[in-house]
């Protein structure tokens, strides 16, 4: 006798089986496609990493707040039982944040025999060359007017440090819609002052750092010293490079921290690069940076620390 119920059950079982097979096939296809995409992406990342490694770049990070994380600070400044570097080369536009943030650490380095060479942008020939750094309110008024005129009238600026000051302020000033009062307010509140503190333009910052370095020099002993040269080239990159002597079974080494940042971005908002070289582990990037630093350092005369 024909059993319609049995037929329906069989049909339902077949439908379920087809649904499962269809689901498995779709899952396999999707999984295959995803794997291909992931593999391609990983291969691309691996290729980028291999190329960076060939050039001697061993770490890339988007750590904010400058080039140094906590471990980097301990290594650079010989903290937590680490060895002090014999030499440290520093190159900045002004070094405003670095020297003020690490004043005590730098004092400790020169007191323990570290030789520090510093390259900063030259303030010579700028409008506020020779400014009195104590007269902050007077400078704030004059600088606000000067840079507002330069921005609104597109008038030429006298030095590359002035051009850099205005370039870094570009995004803040763009919100002011070219209205003079708005531009003046932005300059006064967000460019020439930060969190209520007068930071001035790059020329002012150079003079403040010069004075700070002069104060640090007084702590130098055991062969430690600080020297400052001003460079006048528009091309510049932040450099923190330290050389360490051999110890026990470890080779002498050179460590480099630097950044990749567009001119309109401050160093603290950039991608950080780390490199390491020893006698048997070479870094083409460190060699190139060392040659660049040495060229600028030898090209321009030493400055007198005030």
C-alpha cells in the first residue's frame, strides 16, 4: 500500500542533505577565497618586511608621543642597569619636546661620559633672530601679527624655520577660512601657545633649547660633552642615534630611532623606525643616516652655547 508519509519523510531527508551539501560547498568556496586573499595580504606584508630588513630597518611602529617607548628610553639613556652610550647624535628641527622631556636623562648621560652631538635648524636671518626669550607676551603679539600677515597675504618668509612654522600650522589655520581675526586667534591659541604655555615659533624654540643645552654642559664629566651645530638645509629628518661599546660577549653596536612624517605632521604624530647595527650585523639605513648627519655636522660650524 502506498505510504505518502514515508515519501514525504524521504523527500525531506533528501532536501536536508542537499541543503547541507550546498552549505558545505559555499563554506568551502568562501573559505578558499578568503584564504587566497589572506595569503596574498600576508605575502605582501612579508615582502615589505623583507625589503625593510634588507635596508636595515628592524622595527616599524605607530607609537604616539615621539620616537621612544619605555623600553627605548631605558636603552638610550642607560637606565635600569643598562650600559651608557659612548656617543649620541641628535638631529631635530628644534628638539623642543625631546630636550625638555629628557633634560634629566641627558644630564645623566654627560655626567657619565657620553659625548652628545646636536644638529638643530639655524635661526639666523629670521625675523625674530636674537629675540629675548623672557619677553613672551611681547613676542606673542609680534609673532601673531607676523605669521597672520604671511599666511593671509602669502608674503615671503625669511627662513626655512619660519616656513616650517607656518607649514605645521596649516591645518589649524585652514579652519579659520582666511578671516583675519579667526586666523589671529588660531595662531595665538593653538600654534604659538599650547595648553596655555607660550611655545613661540621655531626660532624662539631654538634659543630656548640653546640655553638648556648650555645648562646641561655644566654637568659634563669623565669625557662627557655637548656640542651644537645649526644647519641651514630645508631637508631634515629627526635622528636619535646612539653608539654603545662592546660588553662581555656582546659586540659594540649602533642603535637608531627616527621617523617617517610629512612636513605638515609633527614628529610625535609619525611612524617610528628602529634600526640596529653591529660589526657583524650591518644596516645600510644606519650607514646612510650616519653619513647624512656627519655631512651636516661638518658642513656647519659649532655654535656657542649661551
